[in-house]
């Protein structure tokens, strides 16, 4: 959806983006809470900051990919 504002003869356009509340909730649960939980689940037993950092970054990506399901095969 585009909307326009006319200011002293010039037209300035802006774009309105609507994000559903379900997408915001999914982001908070998977990325913020899931990433934090994975960080501590890796850091506490391994005592490795780097492994925990990588795991908390890669973990939410893998969770989102597994929620999408398998890609259809090309024939």
C-alpha cells in the first residue's frame, strides 16, 4: 500500500508495512527466547563462549527451517 504526502508542490511517498502479530510472537519465541535457551544449554556444559554464541545464532535458523517442511523435489 502506498500513500503520498504533498509538501509545497513536491510529492513524498512512503510505504506502510503491516506485520501480523502472530509473526511478531513467532519471532520473539524462536529468536529471542529460543536463542537464549540454546546459548545457556551449550555454554553451561561446554564452558565455551564461542560454541554457545554460534549455537544461539544457528539454532533459531534451523528451527525456522524445520518448521517450513521439506522442499518439493525438482523433476
